[in-house]
C-alpha cells in the first residue's frame, strides 16, 4: 500500500471517530489544547534560553532602551493574543494595526540605536 494512501486512510479513520463516537469532539478539543500548551511551553523554553544567552547584551542597552524593548514585546504579544476580538470591529482593526506598527517601530528603534555605536 502506498504511504500516501495509508496516511489519508488514517486521517479519515480519526475523523470518523471524532464525528461518530460520543464525546469524540470533546476528546479532539482536549488533544488540540494539549498540543497548543506544548507548543506555547516550547516557545517559552526557547525564549528563556535566548534570554540567558543574550543577558549581557540586554543589560548593556541601558534602562530606557531595555524598558522600551520589553514594553514593545508585551504590546505585540497582547495585540496578537487579542487579534480575533480586535478584528471584530473597524476601530479595533485600526487599533490592531497601530499597536503592532508601534511595537515593530519600537523594536526597530532599539536595535538601530544599539547597533549605532
């Protein structure tokens, strides 16, 4: 049997189980949440390693630039987290764009000023 056909059959069997078995949708939602948490945990782990490797560079930025960097990262994270809510209204869409553009500009300004001298 071809591996592609086998993989398609596996996906179809899993989809049938989710659709036909009582509680299959709940089990699928639990599995998706578990994979999402695993993915987010991996991102946090990677960021903690990157922070430890670049700690001296971050402290050499100075308090003002480091604060701007952290605020820009926080605003970007919160804005991306609230994307579905912000896109629900036209004003929210504009606010989403302004917030992400401001965070990107602040990040660019910190990197630019750090590499200037």
